[in-house]
């Protein structure tokens, strides 16, 4: 039986074409949800577009791993005009804890604030690790 964490990055035994479509659709949804986040007057943990394939299954910061984030953000099925390194840098700007907190934390409901702060910190750490790995591979 698959764990909830493995389901976050799963395309569930789909054909290659269906997997590609699922990833493309998920990335388009991710971008659209980010564009709409400012319009929210209140934000919950589940409102935030987490950078994994099945982000609606994310319920805790511990579920956000470098492996799942890399599989989603560095997929060859979207953003082909950007290098892996450029994708990571763009996401680091989005997920930088000070920047995120300045823009969104005041809108997060009190009961979700600690989990959101922890999850944003985890995403930023994962992205920093990914950037370091890209640099060490000369990408």
C-alpha cells in the first residue's frame, strides 16, 4: 500500500502520455493558484500551492521532501525554456521565508500559521539543497 507521502508525487501507473498531461496540468494549476493567492483575504495551509505533484494531499511540512519537490519543479514536461538552475532560483524567490511571510503570513489563519511557517521553511531548505546539487553537477 502506498504511503500518503509517496502519493504526493505519484502519477498512479498512468501511460506516459497521461503522466505527461497530469504533470503539465498540475504545473499550470500551481502557477494559476500562485497568481490568485493575493486575492485571498484568508489563507489556510491547504490554500497554498505546495510544489509537489499532488499538493492537495499535503497536510504537514514533513511531507515536503527534496525528492518530491524536484520531481515536480524539474520535470521535463513543463518550463522547457528555463534551465533546471533557473527554475530553482525562481522558486527560491517565491519561497524565501522572509518574502513569503511579508506577503502572505498576515492572511494565514492563526491555527495554521506555525505549520505554514514550518512548511515554507522546509520548501526553502529543499530548494537550497537542490540548487547546491545543481551547482556541484555543473548544470
